[in-house]
C-alpha cells in the first residue's frame, strides 16, 4: 500500500494545534464561564460595580463628538457570550482530546518523555492503533520491523529484535506516528466544533475592546 500523507485539514486542524490554548491556564479559567458567568456578570447585587464602566472616556470633553458603538450592557453581553464559547471549547478539549496531547507540550516533548519507556510491548500496542487509523503506514513499519505484527513473532522475539536495534530511530518514528495519528484522527467532529467555539469566542471577546479602541482614537483626534 502506498503511503499517502495527511491532508491539509488533518495537518492544520487537529488537537495538537488546539492544545496551545486548550492546555493554558487562561483556558482553565474560561471553563468556569458556563457555570459562573451569570453570577459574576448578571447578578443584580453586582450591578453597582458595573455601572461605571467606560466612565474614563465619557469624562473627557471631546467624548460627545465620538459616540460609543456599543452600550456598557452590550459589551458585557458580548464578553459573557465570548467567554461562554471559549469555556465550552475548553471543556470539549479537556474531555475529548487524546491524553498524549493533553499531557505533552508537543510531539517533541512527547517523544522525549516516552522514548525511555519504549519497550517492544508498547511499540506493538502503538502499532495496532497506527495500523487501524492510518493503514498506509503499515507496510513501511512492517518492512522495517516485522515483529511489530503480533501474528508474526512472539513478544520475546520482538523484545530481542528491538534490543538488537543500534539506534532509537524506529522507536522515535513509531512514537511520532502514534502521536500524530491520535492528534489528527481522533474525534474529528469534536475538533471542528472546538475550533468553531474558539473562533467565535475570541471574536466576541475582542469586539468590546475593538470598539473602545476606536472611540479612544476618535477622542484623541478631536
């Protein structure tokens, strides 16, 4: 079977790409938005603390010449919806992303962590996953190491064969392929949904700041 590389969508839209934000402390905080956002932003007892937002611009003499595009309430609504979208996206990432992606900062970090533990048993187990999700990779690995197929050699023969390998390139290739297969071929629909939630969330969160920036520039011009 001829090896066919992953398509653009698998290379550029996958769990590893999302992990930059999904694993961050900011993402952890946004996960509270679906549950605490109403209490923080909409509870009537906190309204007194929110009424003064935007006062710094309104207090300037030129402010009347530059009317705000959004009211304070609209900005709060957009902020809440943006955090809500980011929070749901982060929850999906934490629940559905492969554990190898969630616990590693990238493929190089994963390989460095797992290489010392790359036994014949582990390699064969990873190969099963690789073969099931990317069949085009099977022939190359079997040609290099027939013992990866459990039907062709016992575990003892596999361990002895791995021990005779002079370098770590085979293990590195298997670990890298295993990481990529899980990142690029696990729960594809959830990946697209998470990307959409993050995109909408960042857009909504940025709108209040963008409109405020435009108004500040307008005030400065006058």
